[in-house]
């Protein structure tokens, strides 16, 4: 096995072992399984790192687009230049991303979108999270002997596919905030899919590492993602995707109905059902009945700023706000970036927020989520009081905020392949959009040119914990799995929009966004400097993860002396952010760990 493949397979196996442990009868070690699994999930993620390419701070006098590929940024900027709104530019850029980085997001996945309109002062959020088929059940993630599937069997197959939601969500947002015709937003993506887009080093590395898995799935995915020699397409190859172009053309003409009914819907259902070993339960009725949902954003205060994020079924906005709410009691400014004290405190606050995430957050249409209780100032003060400056709290216990049910924690682990883009238009309207097909290359099922998601692996497959209490994020038909996606809007003390940010990274998204916000607010960094800061990871575990190859590695011994278990590895964020320039206009930053860019109209 290729070394990179082995490393990432091991990481994913550990994560899924924790995720699926609860599915075993009498699984008495769910908490410790979650400890080890969550510690590594996202730290050595199935989507491979692509090195470090330094980025410069971008400046735009009127508007800005920051996204995960230069071609997507180019399309977004051109859309703004011809009078498009922030939503128009985000949609056009997203369709290009579906072509040039299909391993990360696309029409076969889902996402969340935040929108700000300065004319009304309103923040709106939209939920395009996938749903489980109506007849989904945990047994589909077990083998013939009743044992839980290992990696990659749990991910690769029709059984892992949820109902895609991205197209419905973007159609909903466009209907409310778009300015240009829907069909015009597909032109660049259709052209690139038809005539070819250059294979990036990132896509090449991902398909090379997954080659055996791709071949095991057969057609059509093997023909699209691998060359005639059955090897990964070389970097720079002009990859043509005519089937995807045809689907984009249909969706451009007929809207989301083209995906959720008719020929394309039948192709999706047939592909999911046809898997020879692990067929899925997705039906035409599931696709036809899918609804994107407007949601109330979650907002909170941090050092005089108002920060708004995505509410449930994403845990991202809540966990970001909880972490910052606890850190407000500590003087991070005095500690400075890269200090032992700062890394210790941030990781401790993240631990506590992640513990609450695993216990209390799930699909709000199915399970009451105590949003107000989780963000209550007194509750966060009590949680912050658990943080000791000289000693890690180790494996954290979840709290019991007001309005919460008696529930068991689950050990589900997101396997990231995701993307994020940020847009601000000339009128100050803003979009933060995070979208995903879950694991790198999703479920490896392809229909109508689209890679289909494996989002059902975001559920806990045990309906109850070892104590018999129900698990909020248990798999159930029609339910949306919990997510960590955290598109974020920041408003300064004067009430004006200050920043638009977000990141891919599975559960680690929360820590990436927190790091960037601390860099902007506590340490007065510009957006590129804040994105460049070394990443720190800590979840519902005793482990603190330090980004390999960064100055933070020197803190390992000091953290161990305070009781942390330390893991040094890749932390593959993909932050793309925009910040208001104090002298006017906007500044943009792109993560040097990925292929992205930031640019405004000239």
C-alpha cells in the first residue's frame, strides 16, 4: 500500500472504529472509543495535505471572493463584476468547485450558508444538510455476522449515501438574495466540465491514494477519476467530465427539480441500489421530498464583537461560540500567539465545547437542542471554571445546560472532505458557504457525473448509550446528521460587518475557525496572518493535536507536563476569509495549506 494511503487509512479506521463501536451489543467503552477516535479525526484526514504555498493578503476596493481554487475565485469575481450579488457569486463559484475539486464538494452533497444584508441588518442561515433515507437503519452498517463495518467499507458504497441538499439550498438562497438569472451562474462550470479543467496536485494526490478503492467501485467512477492506464490523471491533465456537464446544464435549465426528480434522480437511486455488496436505501420519494430549510442563526458576543454562525443540525456555530464564551474569561491578548498558556487554554475550552457537542446537538427537527442553555453566560462561566491554568482536565465530561434532555454521548466522527468560500459584494452583502460530500471523494458512488456523499457516516449507529439513555445523533430515517461545518460572520463593536470566514476539516473545523477569530480579535492580525497561524486541535478527548512542521511542536513537552496527551500531525484546514479594511474596501486571505485564492474586482 502507498505510504500516504496507509497513513490516512489508519487514521480513518481509528475514527470509524470509535464511530461504530456503539453499534456493537454491549459496547461498554463508548466514551474511551470516542476519546481516541475524536482525537485523531481530522488530524490526519482522509483528504491528503498539499503542502504549504505562501499567500499574500489580497485587497479589493469594493468586493472580495475567497475560495478553494483560483478558477472558482475568477468566476466569483466575474459574477460580481457583471452585477451579481454575493449569493450569485457564491453559487457560480460553488459550481466551478464541483468541477475542479470534485473530491471535496458538489451537487451530490450538502452544505450550510450564512447571508448578511446590510440594508436590513438581517443575518439569514440556510440548511442544505443531507437527510437519511426514510428506511435507513443502523443494520446497513454491519456485515453479515452483525459486526460493524470497518474502513473503507463503512464509507464506500450506496449504503452511506444521504439525500443531497446543496442544490435545493442554493436555489432557496438564490430565490431570496440572487440578482442574476439562475441559469447564467452555471456557464463557467459547464464550460470547464465540457472542455476540461487542469488536474491539481491535490486532486492527483487524492485519486492516487484512493486508486485501489476507486478501482473496486468499477464504472463510471474509475473511468472519470483514473486515466486509460488506470492510474491517477497526471497533474495538469485537462480532465473532461461530460456527464457532469450534462447534469449542470439540466440543473441550470430546470433548477433543483432536475436533480430531485426525473432522469437524474432515477440515476442516483439506481446507482445507490446497485452496489453489489453494500446497496443503499435511497428512494425516488426521498429525493422528491427533500426540503432545504431556513434556520435561525446562532449569535453571541466575544470581546465586544457579535459573532453569528450556523445552528443545528450543525454543531459548528454553537461550539465556536461556546469555546469563545469560555475563553472570554482569560487574557489571551497578553499571552500572545504561539504561547504555551494560550495553546493550553484554547485546547481546554475546545474540549469542553466538543463534549457538549457529542451529548446535546443533533437534528433540531427530531431532537430538542438546548441552544439557549448551551450559550447561557452563567453556564459558560461555570464551564470555564473547570479550566485550570496549570493542568489539563483530561477526558472532558459534558455539561447539563438548561433545557437539555438526559442523553448519552455518541462516538460519531466526521471524515472530512469539504470546502469553504466567502464573498462580499459591492453593497456589503456577504455569504459564508461551507459545503461537503463528507469523506475524500465521498462514497465513491457516481451518478450523472456527480460523486455522491457518504454523510450517513456522520450519524451514531447506536440508538442508545451503555446506560440505556438515547443518543441524540442516532441514525433514523429522514433525519439530518450532525455536522461541524461553521460558516461564520463577525460584526465589530460598531455593528458593522467585520469578517466572513469558514473552513473545511470535519470536526476540526471548529478549532480552525476559533483559531482564526482569536487571531483577528485578540491578536490584531490581518486575515492572512490569522489563517497562517499554526493549527491546534482538541476535541472530546485528552489529546491535544499540534500541526506538524510548525513552531507549536516545541510546546509538546510543556503540554505533556500539564497532563495533555500530545499528537503531532497534519492539520489540513482550508480557511478562506474576508475582513473589512479600516481604510475602506476589503482584505482577503486563503489558506496556504490548500489551492485557494482571494481577489476582488479591479
